[in-house]
C-alpha cells in the first residue's frame, strides 16, 4: 500500500512534473536528432512512476520508451524522458518539446484529429475507487456524489454516460494529477476517484476499495505530432514488432499488468491499428500487484489473474534537456 506520507511525496513529485512540463516546455527546445524525447507519467505505479525512494522513473511505459529508442534510434540509451500529466502531454508534442508521448494516453476519435496514435499497446477499463466507510457499494451509490477525475481525460464523459443509463446524476471535480485526486478523496473533498482500473490499483490502501465494476474500454496508444508522419509510422511499426516478438507481453508480465489485447494476440487475434489509431482493440485488464522499491502496492482481488512481479528500477530520472 502507499502510505499518506508517500502520497504527499508523490504530490510533490507530480508538482515537479508540472514545472518540468510547464514553463520549460512552453519555451520549446531545439530537437536533438540523436535522441528520442519521450513524455511519460510519473504518478502512475506500474506505468510511469517516479519512485520517491530512488528518484527513478519506473514502469512499463518507460520500458516501452527504451525499446522504441533502441528500435528507432539504435540504442535504448538514446532516450530523454520528461515527466508529463494530462494537461501537458499533448501541449509538449504541439510545441516540439517532445517527439513522443507515452503516458496512458487513451486513443479517441477526437484526439486522432490532433495527434497520430500507434496501435494500442495496452487496453484497460474505467474503474471507481471509494472509501470503505463511504457506504458506496456500486455505481448507483454515486447518485448525488462528487467524483474526482483528471483534467482532459475521457473518464468524466464515460462515467456520466454510465450514470445516465442508471438514471443517476454525479458531480465532478477535475484535478491535474492523480495524487491530488487521492488526497481529495482522503480529505473528503470528493466521494470517489475514477480513472482507468490499472491506475487506481496503484492508489489502493487499507481505507479504500475498488467498486466491483469496470466499463468503457480504454486503449492506450503512443502519440506523435500530427505532422510527423514518418515518426508515427516508425513508432507504429516498432509497437507492431514488439507485439509480434513478445516484448509487450513480457513487459506487461514484468510489471504485473495484463491486457485482453495481449491475450487476443496470443490467440491469433488482430489487435492492430494503423498510425492514426484506427482498427480493432480488445477489452479488459487483469489484476496486478506492483512492487516498487521492494514495497508492494496492495490491490483489490478481482476475478482475473493473480500475479506478483518485482520490478527492476531503471537508472533514469525526470529531466528536461537544457535548451
């Protein structure tokens, strides 16, 4: 589990990401053709997380970024990683600070108008985290409640649509980072925390639980600038190769993540899309246990695979290249 002190440190790290992805990013940098400049999350255990004990960014998406650098630039070390969040990941592509965003970025028709997306490398569903003491047992229990969601995320619309089907109304409060939402939940400023289920599992503690429901498949793709068609094609080809040679499945296993998309691929299903993010993707995400710095992040039991993998920290820190 993540202790309150750790959450406060995570909040500070997320704030640092805002600084890194803010003024410095908006100024822009002269591109370095020898490195792949990638934006990843730093507050999502298992995907992109700055370990407060080591300062390193760790997770499946960081490992995928290293693979992309290896396959496109010729070396896994030809990589520059910058911390981003839901408000900066697109802006930093737009202004040329980043070449690639690999940050739990869900592929949508609206987003494909602004960015190129690779085929999905992971598929998840939206979930809901609540306090055990709240008395909320299902989605219907959110009627009249306030739900914390991330800015610019797909969660709000999807959850509102699910509420409409049940005939309930929810209020929403938007935040820039996931630690902020969790702190708001703990402090009682929101009644629930909603985002993709795999992300929520990294924020469970003894006082919270995941509702036994998940909906609205969320396919994660690697985003590139719309005008950079050549890089988009290279990225998509690399993701396709990683899917075919088992690299994606191995990285998911390493980080204790499962995706129905990878399971379909193992069975011969076609989960591929083109560089613009079109095509078929599978639904679902399995149970995971994530170990960061030898500290297990507790997860709720769901009727999926029970896996527990220790992750090796990468010697990498959040940084912006000097401009």
